[in-house]
C-alpha cells in the first residue's frame, strides 16, 4: 500500500489500439506488444510459440501508428512482399503510441469450429451421485440429536459421511429448507455432497479439457439426458498452442503454473455457468464433475506438477483415477461435489484417450479394432482378442495447420477440402468464405490429390515439369489457389517442406500402427475396424487418408469417425459407476509400448514416409 | 486502491496511550476505546460482556489525559468511591488525546495460570499416523511408472491413496529428496499425508481449545513422548469470555464467524510454531493433529455453525468424530495432515469431556466413578457397572471469578486459599503477591470457612452479629482482607450475593449428580471415586468442596484431581487408534440426561443450595 503513489508515478502512458476488421479497441500501457493488446480484449491471435517470434502465426498489418522496428525474427519469418505490404508479427511489434492494426482471419483462432458432438454408446444409468429426498423431524427437547446425525439416521443403512464444507452449511440449510431436502449422495465415496431444496434434480458436469478447446456438457443424472453443451477456447492458448509450450510456461515459476491452472478452471466455471443459465439451473446444482484431458492438460487442470512430463523419461505425476473434492482445484459447484478423472495409460496416452476408448466401444469389443486420436501427439490403441495395446507417437502439428506455409486452423476461409480436376485444384472452405489458407483436412487432401495428379512423387518431391509447380521464394511450390481466384492478396501454395511435414506425420503414425500390430501378432488385413476420434479425425477425408497411407488400407466403410468421443466418454463416466470401474480396469490392463526406444520404430517410420 | 488517498485524508489523528503498570504504549486512532488500545498491544484486559459495558470487568483508572465523560453503564457499575478514585470502564472510555492509564491486575487476564499438566493413563503405542521409509528407483525409459504409482507400489500391500495437496508436491519433492523419503501414512484413512526427508520423525499436535485458554502439545508419535507443551489465551476472549458471548458474536454476521475461527486457528498455529521452534522442528513435521474442546469451541474451531447451539433446543451441528484435512480449517501443518476430533455426547457435553473420560480411565473403569469438569457449564459423568450416564448443568461463572464482587481470574495477587483462624481470615495468593481479589478456589474456601466460622448460616445469609460482617455499599458483607492488610486501596469482601452465586453453582452441580445417581439406581455412598478435572478442579481445596456440598461426602482421598485431562486425552488420541475407537464407542453408548426437562432437577437444585 505504501508503494502505491510511487507505482502510480512511474506507470507508463496508455495507448489506444484499434483492431480491425474485428472492430475491438484495446487500451494498454505503451510498451505492450500487439499480441498482448489483442489478448487483453479477448481477440485470440494465434501464437504457437508462446510469443517468442518463432512460429510466425501472429501475422498482422500496421495500418497506422508508431511501433518498434522490425526484429531479426520477423526478417526471417516474413517475405519481402509481406514486409512491403506492412506485415509484422504481433508478438515482436511493440506499441509506442496509438495504432490501428489489421488482423487477417488466418491469424485468428477465435472463430474456429469447436467440435462437441461425439458418437455415443448407450450405458445403463447408474450414476456415481444419486438424489435421496428426506423429510426430517425438527429437533425438540425430547430429540436432541445433532443435525448431521438427524440427517444421517434418515439415510440408513448406508450412513454416509459428510465432509466439512457441507457440514459447515448444514444447520442453517436444513432450517431454511424447513427440514425437507433433496440430498445428493456420492455413492463410491459414500458421502453427502449437497443438501438442496426438495425436488432439485441432480445435474452433472462433463468436461473435455483439450489443448485448444474446452467442451462441457450438463447432464441430468437421473435421465442421462444432455441438457446443454458448449465449447470455448482453452485460455491457456495465450501462452502457446501446444502442450510443450504450456509445460515450459508452467515451469518458469510457481505463479505461472498457478495462473495457467486458474485460467482453465475459470474458463470451465464460466462455461458451466452459461450452460446452467441456458437451462435455468445454477452452478450449485452440479453435484458431480468428470474431467478428461491429455496428461498435460489433466495435470495443469488439477494443479499437478508438469516439469517431469516435459523432461526425459516423461512420466506423469499420477496415472491413477482422480477422485477429489472439486473445490481442491478451485471449481465451485455444489459445496461438496467431487471431481472424477479416469486413469491414464501413460504420460502421453491420457485420460482423454481412455474416455474415447470407453465411448467408442473399443474398451470392450471382441473385434480387432484400431483406434486413433490424431493430433500433435497421436495416441493409438489396438484391441485384439480382448487385449489392448497402446502407444503415442509424435506426429507434429501439421494437421493443426502449423508448420505449413499457408496453414491455419479450421477458421472461416480455411480450405478444408481439395479436389484435383481438369488440371486444376478445386477447393471448399469453412463457411464458404474466400480461401485464406489450409487447415488440417485441406492439407491432407492437397497432398493426396497432388500424389494422385502426379504433382508429388513417391518420395514427396514436387514434379518441376508440372504446370502448377512454380517458383516461390526461390524454390518450386505447387500453386493451389492463385491470388486472383482467391480474391486475396497472396497465392496459396503447397511447398516441398509442407509435403515433408505430412510425410513425417504419416511416417510416425504408420510406425505406431505397425509396432502395435506386431505386438498383437496380427497383420493389417486382419483389422476389422479403424476408429478415428477428435476434431481432425472427424473432418478428414477418409479416402485421402487411406490413399496417402495415413490410415491402413481398408475398405473405406470400415473406418468410423467418432467425433469428440472423449467428451462422450466423460458423460458416460458421470452416468455409470460401471464405466468408472471399466476405465480403471482398461488403464491397468493396457499394454503400453514406448516407441522412442522400440528397435523397429525407425525402420517403420522411414518406410511409412513414402507415397 | 483508488480510494486510498481519500481514506488517508480522513483518517483520524493517532493518540498515544501509556498503559501502567505493565509499561506498554499503544498508538491508536483518536476515538478508540481504552479497551481497544490495550488489546491492540496485547494487554489482555478482561471483558466478559464483549465490550458492552455490562460486566464491569475492565476497570481502569485515568491517570492523565482527555477522555469522554462517564456513561450511564459506568454510573451503574462503579461505586461513588471508585468514581472518586478516577476509575472507569475501559470499554466505555473513548480516547480524545494522549493519555496515561492505570490497569489494576484484577482487570488483566494475561498473567493467569495456564494449566498444561494432566493425569495420564498409559496407552499402547498404535498411532494413527506412522512413518515408512522408502528408497525408490528413479524412472527410466524402461520403467515409466507415474511418480505416485512408483511410490505406492513400494507401500504394498496397503496401497494407500494420495490426496491432491500431497500429489501436487510429490514429483518435485521425490526428485529433490533423490528418491529416498520418510512417508507418513494415515492408517485409518489409508492415505499418504506427508513425504519428508529420510529419517524425519513423525510428530503429532494435540490441542485443547478451551473457552479461556489454548493448550498445545507436540508429541513424538514413535515414542509417545511429549516433546514440548505450551499455552496461550484463546484470542476469541476479546469478543467475550463465555461461550454464549462467542455464539452471539458469531451470529452477528458470517464475517464475524469467520474471524473468530481464523483467530483461534492462527493462535494455535502460532503456538505450535513456537513449540516446534523449541525442539528444532518445523510445522511441516506435524503429520497428525487432534483437537478437543467443548462443543461451541469445537464448532467455532472447525468453522461449523453455532446459531442452533445458542437457541433452544441447543443442538450440535454434528456429534460425530471429525476426521478432515487440517487445511480445511486453515491449519497449515504437513501438507496432507488430517485433523481428528473425538465425538461429542451432547450439545453441552463435548469432545473435551470425552477426552477427559478417556485420559482419566473413567471410560473403561469397572468401578463406580463420578467425573466432573467444573466450569460455567459443568459436565458430569457417572460410570457404574460398565455403563455411563452424562449430563451438563449451568453452574455459572462464579468459579472463574466472574459475578463475584471482588472476583478475578487466577492471576498474580488472586487469593487462592482462605483459612479462618483466631477470628480472622488468612489468605494465600497466586505468586505471593499482595491480595487483589478472589479466584475460584479462593471463593470456594472463603465460603467454606465462612460457614465453618458461623459467619454464613445454612441458608447462605451473613450473620450480622459477627465482627467481620460490616456494612458495605449499604449492605452487610464479610470483610476478608482489610485495605490496610492488603497494601491495596480497597477492602476485599465476600457479599451475600457472592455466597448466593456459590449456592447456585453447587445447587446445579448437586442436582446433576443426584439425577445421575438416580438414573444409575445407586446411592451416593456407593461411589468409589470422584474425578475432578480442569483448572478450577485442580486448584480447589477438596475439603472445602466437600464441606460446602459441592462434591459428595466421601473420604477426601477418594477424590482425584486430574488436571488438564482433556489435553492428556487429546495426546492419547494421537498415539492410539484404539483410543479413537473407544471414544466413538463411549460417545455412542453414553446415556445423556437432559436436566432442563428432568422432573426432579428443580427439587434437587433447591435442596442442594443450603449448607
């Protein structure tokens, strides 16, 4: 407090920043970066590298205003033409005075699609938390039982316990409710988690904490019905788009670790609040919570340390199911509500993969099924003869549009389908907007069609003799959409290095699949089904994926795209104690294969890179 | 923050207050009461009424300085002579400028004796928390178990759980300790509560939360040895000295309830820290905590509601044993340490009485034993034929020196023994200081000796014909110590109303005992032992107590004074799981008798008032 006047006297002047075309205005201290200014008002400029100037995602254009000169990073990332057009990287550009900034939609993440639907298998209703209606006789001089005893006696023979938070509210609550209440009992813990007005339905919250997005569902625990669903971006994205940037950021200091945790918990709380609003409920009615996520997201959500996840040999703090008071992570729902998260299979085969296996039926199939979650890390499981093998492979961010010359997320204007016909590429974009860049499914199609058209050879090189292969920045590149067609100021290309990124990804996934097949002692032809989960998995074109060798060669109809199966699995875990037991059993019995030390991984990897 | 300059500009001038003879100086805003000024520097002026000007405890004298005029409350509480001497009530006197204040020791509570020792029965060492030394193999690429799994596998076959707080520290902790640690395991909860450097001894903290004082003990859980002990005043005393004032204060608003809770938890933390310092340990080494207290103190310590304890029919929020994370009450010891508190028998027969019954052996005696905790409420239990009957009776604050004309706490100068010989009273004081007033045991003696000397008749009236009975404020009073003898500015008297307070107390206790005897179907002559616990119980003269009928007529040697048996019981609960089970059994099987509605209580009460 004593330092307040001093701090005020040295506080820098504030500058005004107009962000176009989104039409937001930010007021920030002079000396802030454009990236910080955009994030300060919720404009989600992409930043894969966490603001270090190395990913080139946060391109913007200075329309007007005084900013710091170009940095060396910008000179390396931007072409002469881009520099001439006034383009900069938002994280490298520091505001000295008021400014007007143009943000191309390819630099934004906010408008991307958030996938919520997922394939669901039916589960028998047997939720962890159930409601018991009680009507108590008030205490009298002849019946002096303590309030808690009075309530618990009514709940014989299970005689559950009551934690301190619920106990601390119990006496006034029972009196306010005139001794008539709906009691929510957590059956595995045999604990009273909420005392609510008679007739209150027990609601559950299922959350899928993705690296990019958060999906949440409010579920009626008595009917199993999903009453509301919604998604928002994971706010941790401000410190970097991938798992490793988050871990690096959390490791800088304990305060940063805490603020990453708080950011995601607050976002989930806010999302849950909105979903409750939609159905006329309130957060206090959420009497159970299930959270799934990859191991890093799971650890950061729970406030667990992640340093050991980011350093060899990359181990989790815990791989067991979490069953903790929701308030322990700062999530304020019903007073005593617990938070459940299923167990993990390994550091990089997380609770979200377990949830996906549950929801897609792979957890108990008798068939021979391969299940994949394709992302920067691709988790793959193989079910065969009642056993399960799992692995994780580093497939890189190409399918998220990163490390690709004209890559972008699945935002409006992203090319999501590419078809080669009559000597030219035809494209379809998200929202049917003028094409801006390529998202994951578009890149996959572009490569597959390029191979089919003979533009890309079996080693991944571009055929210089093809008319669509033209010089670009001194190297040959395949012109997908000329600037004239795009109604855009630049051409959209696929470069040799873009093809290389896809080759690395498919090589890694192919090698993972081969190692699993070998462990199970079966041939690829014996696969009866391939299950593909997650956002990219939902939107990819199965034919393209098979054609380039990303997925095994199977009849197209044997591939099942299950959408956000992790979120569906989280809902099942709310509704069924049997599913929780199954998750534990599955994680315990899965055979995890570590690819980095596997003797045949490298050979399979190289073999899988060609077309 | 924005309001800071405004607040500064209207902040009142500060005044300097010299407190004599303690020699403390306080700086407080003009407009503060003398009571607030004294409390601000830790000078513990007594205040039974919580500063409402009604108890008359906080008498002070203005030596010098400008204060507000006398209030109506002061005119009612202070005699003309006292007013002439410049006496005031500190809570009614507002400081307008610098002042010098004299505080008589009778108005102080800080120097009173804090009883820590207690009679102990031996228990077989079987603590709830035990240490397990582990040496783990670090993770390698060939052994990728999660950190928690690695630790738990070492603790087979019990395979305990780990709560989130311990889990959140586990990974860095194990690495910092080079994979070699002393793990503290809470056996009833089968949970890891701390991971400490190899060789760390497990320590426990036992706390007796009294209405007046807090006693704490640090115990070596492996040897059972008490390594450090200490006591401080319960800081809640600032809002009133008795349980009902605390309840009233907690009921004013939730913030006040919270601050009462925080005050006592902080005082316990500070005390525990000092005890740890003494033995070169730190708070983090305290891996288990046991807290006992009467029901109001227990509820306020745990943050449980107390409104229903203060309103008919006076029921507890919970009567079950508490077994909760210590952090739930804001007590920061070892990260995952739990806090145990034994069950209660009834709203006014609390966990401290249960602990006393355990420590004194009454809990399992085959003999016929009466056990009393004498205080403002006196809890009485009768063990007979393996059964137990309990009751609570409102004996009033006379034995704490309150409601007695010249009463005070057992501070230096308090008369603790009175003997009548050769026509005059001989007195012994705490610390052999000049007599200031009467503490509980002194009052008891004075009445007993007054009865023996024929100064007090069987109905409690003072014999006006006795030379030591003189007029005082217009009524006859028994002169115990003339001002000349005392080296003090006023005479020390025993008044008719003082005798009446003792009659009420002994009537209430007598009635409680009679009701218990009748319930058990035995005669007073069948009692084999009387156990008297607590501070007053320790210091009282047994002959006096029997003579005036406070205790039943038994041979003196059948009365056992067990000191702070509640504290001893708390230590036993740290050291023995069997004691915890016994406490639950005892509270469950005790037959509680409600006196307020008992048909014979009033008759026994009246019969018990005479001498």
